[in-house]
C-alpha cells in the first residue's frame, strides 16, 4: 500500500465542489485524513478566492490509476479543460506525493512542485504529515513549512463541513 497525498482546490461553488471531491475520494479509497480548509487569493490570474485542502490515504492503485480517477471526479464537477492553465475552476485535484516515488514524465509527475511552492499546499500537508519526508529534499514537511515565507501567499483558515 502506498501513502498518497492529493491537493484539492476550487473557486467556483467551492464548498459544494470540495464536498463532491471528498465524497468521491472516500468512495474510491475509503478512509481519508483531511486537512483544514484554507482560503487563498487566486494565483497567476484575477479570480475569486480558492478554498484548498490536502487529503492523505493509503492505496494499492498506481499513480496513473489515481490520475485517471482524478479526471473522472473533475468531470463530475463540470471542469472544462481550456488552453489556459491559470483560470477559475470548479475543481482542481492534484496528485502531490505517492510514497517516496519520483516520476518526472507525463502524465504523472510526483512529487508535484506545488508542494514546496505554494502555502495552500505546503501548510495543509505539513498539518497532516509533519514528520513525513519530502521524497527529493529528504526534509520533513514541517521543516519546509517552518522555513516557508507564508506572507508570499497568505492563507485564512475557514470552516467547511466536509
């Protein structure tokens, strides 16, 4: 069994779409550890604020299988794939970490660069798994969070019933 971390975000009907994602992920993978939910400004474009969280679970599915499941959930939320990566979206789920695998070829790239790049990914993953080590740096997620410039992309914890 692999330990898997997924990042989940939405800025269109965000609470409803986060609930849909959690419901479908529980159906597929069973028990999930779910971080708190954080509001952050859209990054890379002007749009509504995002709600973001991270989930952790154990799975025997391959990284490619998980990516295919993610696309099915995106479709349920009505996500439209456009040419612009930086746009509003009902749901964005990313495979962040899969055990200590390092894969750098599409369609699967793990660990995802976003883990160390964005507060809305690093803070919730450090919350869920502070002592887990990043597969490339070998440092814990808590160590990375403690050194992260949280002012670069401020977060606000929000209460969402998932």
